[in-house]
C-alpha cells in the first residue's frame, strides 16, 4: 500500500489532529502536508483544483480513494484492507 497523505491546515485544525491521531491508533503510515505552508502551493492546488475539496483535512489513499473531514469509519476501512494483504505485499 502506498503511504496515505493527509493534507492539513496546521495544528489548530481539530479535525486534522483527530484524523492523524486515528491514523496513528490503527498503525497506518502517513505523510502530513500543511496546506498553509507557502512551500506547499502545488499541494494546495492539487487538493482544491484536482480533487475539488475546500476544507481540511483531506486524506488521500490513492487516486480513487480520498475524502475530507474526520472520518474514523474510512480510516478503519483502509486499515482493515491493508491488514488483509499478505505481509510480503505490505510496504
């Protein structure tokens, strides 16, 4: 499985913090990209223009599996799918 990417608006975002805590709790690796950082303008464009989201967090599992907001149900679903694969296929 590719690493999950969490696009956030910084530590002040409660849903962003809860999402990262839930990912940690189920043991999913993720990259945290702060959309408020000027260096991440391309990521901000990707989230808004390509994915169509206007609020954070935005969680991207792959090109077809992504969502916005704190979604513990989706996080558990992704964790369950990654656990179902043989250990040799896990990254």
